[in-house]
C-alpha cells in the first residue's frame, strides 16, 4: 500500500512541478588574477583532465556520464577527475562562453575570459576527505594558465554544505537569481550585491 501511495505522490509532484516551479540560486564569482586558493585533502589524489581512455573506468561509477559527456565535450566543455585507489572518486565540469543552467531552464552567457564550473560530484564513499576542494584547486590552476580571468558558479539557496564550500574556496556571492515558472510563463528576478554585480547578472541573461 505504501508503495502505491509513494508512487502517487511522485506522479502528483511531477505534474505540479511541470505547472509551477520556483528556484532561488546564489551566483558566485572568483577572480583568478591573484590565485591563492590552496586545498589540503586527507588523502592523496591524482587530478587530471578526463580523456577518452578514461571512459571505460568512469561509466562504471558515474552511470550517466557517457550520455552527458558526448554532448558536453562537443560544446567545448572540459572535465577534471580525481583518482583514488585506482578509480575515479570525483568529477568536475567546466564550461566556456555559453552554458545551459538546468535549475532555471535558461542559457547564460559569460565573457570570453571567464569559465563556469558546474556539476561537481564525489562518490559517496569518498566524501569528507577534502577531494572536491583539491580538484577545484587544480582546476583553477589549469584554466588560469589557459587565460581564464574569472570563474562563476551557482548554488541553490538551501544547499548549505555547498554554500560553505564556496566560501572556503574564496568565491564571492555577487547576487541571487529567483526563477518562477507558471505553466509556460517564465519569470526571472535578479538581486545583486552592487550595481556592477547587477550589470554582470543582466549581461549573463542577455541571450
């Protein structure tokens, strides 16, 4: 009986979310001209760019990686992975120029000297070891050498663990995006820390 009830609740939730949805995201920025972020992991991990030879190992742990990766690599995104005990423990993606933010169903535009970091994920058994910050450190170092001056990231307003991580990583909150969907109507509201930050947010949504 409980299984049927849960199934009905899930279906009802899916229907309601298709009609009405509200998301609030914090937008973070980090300048790389003075890169001083250093992370100390509790274990030694090997961080590097993910390449074709890594696919067979990754798909065993990250089940939907193959489907996502094909499209993302085609768009010029790059992926950084951390290996521990011979297997991938963490993946982190980086996008350039334009990127579709799933949480708000919208494509955003960033400047040519910027990058967007997203979809970081640590395998559950390796969490709490400081692997994600270490991957972030290596990622920032790599894209900085590519000429990237700033990086951006978004975090749901109630994802408190990730909000603390962004603070530790030296990211600055530049504003809040509130997304409301009512049937087919989509509304976006911006709230920024400064006038300059507001300009950055509106430029992101200029496409």
